[in-house]
């Protein structure tokens, strides 16, 4: 039997996939693997480019831009390996990381899923990657970053404490290995998610089947924003700290995991913030001798983003199955 089924979702990133697969074949020696690429209707020559360099790849076409969850699930349904490994197209291996992950799952039956540490192109660890749900929950709330407020929010939403240094609550879907038996037990990825949030929701269910580990001695390069020519992170700010699609997906995850009351509290928080952030900026402008309407772009962007959230409000309130795509 094949050891690992490597599942990569593609949307117009054939060159990234070829670079990723080159490192996968270069470094993976101790375990056997197959590669399944699921294409989200790229509408380009992705398939011919990848199969020309790697004809052994199994290619699947979704027929529409189905996002990450649905495409990954298509790959999972067709996987033949002992383990399933979700891998982003904008990743690069630097050693035989698959063998490290397989060894953990082979020798530790209490582990439900495992992933490596992510590093950037400069070999620096991505410290901003969340490993606990509390980190993301605190990020939902927009408040002044004073020592008192930071301490208060950490006290209200504390991080979990584990005796094992590698144990976490949340594994990134960019490079995650698990067992088909675990997927059969907890279910595949939730297909209401288009992009983002699906790995946090899945991690919550995976964690009910066993430990989740991020190995501190295993690494993989994650370019991030690899589908963008300049690899630049979109402009974010203190009040606009998520991209819109990411925020809609995170709100859906929040509703599913923490219930209606928690979701309504966050939405009330955002709605009440609109007059506060506009009023505060206008007062600052007046005190500086400027027009009260000077440089309200950030506040306007937040209000527009809230309008998008409200479009999904009732489906999220009732936790309806759907396709939460902006």
C-alpha cells in the first residue's frame, strides 16, 4: 500500500505546483507516495503544464471554483494511501518531512493529525500562525492595545496549556497529515467554507479523535500569497485585520464552534464599533485643524466589510449549509 496520498488544490498556480512537486520528489525517499491535484476550474493550461513534468500525477477537475474544502474532499475521496497529506501549492520541501510525519503516525496511535513548522523563503519561522483557537478568538475583538486591555482579554480568553510541547489545538491546512480512519470518524472538511476557516473548524473535530501535533523539529517552506506576483500580504490595519473572505469564513467557524450567543456578541461588537471609529477619527481631525471627513478610508472600509458580514448574517445565525463565498 502507498504510504501517503499528497493532495494539492490548484487554482491557476501550475508553476508553483511544479516547483513544489520537484522538491517533493527530490527529498521524499523513506516513504512511498502518490500525488493528487484537484483543479478548481483554472481555465488555463495548468493540467498540461503539470502533467508534462510529472505525468504520474492523478488530476481531478472540479468544474467550478469550489474553494479549498470541497476540492480537498474530492482528493480525500480518491486517496489510496495509508495517510492523507493536504499540501498547499505554494510550499517547498527542504528535507524528507513526509517521513518525519509518517513516523509519528506509525508509532503514536493517540495522535490524530500532525504537521510541520512553517518557515518563509528566508528560513524564518512563521510565528504569526495561530496554534490555538484562543489566539484567533482574541483577534476578533478590536480594542485599544494598552497593557490593561491586553491582560484583560488574555484573562478572559486564555490559551490552553499542554504537557507536551508539540501539542496544539489548531493545525494549518497548508500542510496537514492525518489518517483515513480519523476522517471516517470525524468527517471530512466542512464544505460550507469557500476559503479560510475550514482548517480551524476541522481541527476542532480532529482534536476530538486524538492529539494534534506541530513538530518543532520538522519544517516546510510556505511562501504564502504565492499566487500573487509580488508575494505581498494585502494591506491590513488595526480595525481591518482580516481580508473580507477570511473574516466571513472565520465568523462561520466561530458560530459553529462557540454557538449562537458568542457569534451575536461578536456581531454586536462590530456594529457598535462603526459610530465609535468614525466619531473618534472625526474628533482627531478637528483637533488637528482638519476637515472632520479627512482620511476616513480605513473607517469606510470597515463599514463596507461589515455590510458583507451582514449579508451572511441570517444563514450564519441558523448555521445553514451553503457556500459562504464573498
